C-alpha cells in the first residue's frame, strides 16, 4: 500500500481542529462573526483537501490540449 500523502494528513488534522474549535465556539455562545470566520476556514480547508485529492488520484490526460 502506498504511503499516505502528508498534505492530506495535514489538511485532515486542520479540519478536525477547526471542527473542534467550532463546537467549542457554539458551546460558549460565540458571536455570529466568530462562527462565520470558523465556517469559512473549514470550507477553505475542505476545498484544499478536495483539490489535493483530485491532483493525486484523478486520471491524468494522455496529452495536453494546446
């Protein structure tokens, strides 16, 4: 089995930490702005993770279109 890409592991850890932070913010009754910043950061990291996975596992074209 291939060794996992460290970028994926890092992004997964980042997302998990942000989700934990969001749960804490909600439990403490954080303001809407703080929750929105956290939500946007989660979305950004999820997007990065998706792009990274696509770059690693998507089939590459046999030729480039010029």
